[in-house]
């Protein structure tokens, strides 16, 4: 990654964090619809784990 790419990513860091938080919220709502009594913390942990697995898979490509 070039230095200019790193700088550009740093400029968009807050937006990236906001997008990931929105993604977590999306899947949290989906889990709550399907499992109304779900534990939010445990759900968030599972969602983050699934996102990390997806990121790891994307890294390999």
C-alpha cells in the first residue's frame, strides 16, 4: 500500500467505523426479529466474529 493510499484511508477512518457500526446494527436487528429474547451483547459478539471471518476470507483473495 502506498503512502498516499494510507493517508486516504486515514481520512476516511471515521466513515469506515460508522459503516461497520451500521452493519452490526443491521444484523443485530435481524437477529432480534428472528430471536426476540436474544442477548444483545452475545449477539454483537457473534456478529463481530462473523464479520471478522468474512474479512479474513476477503484477505485471502
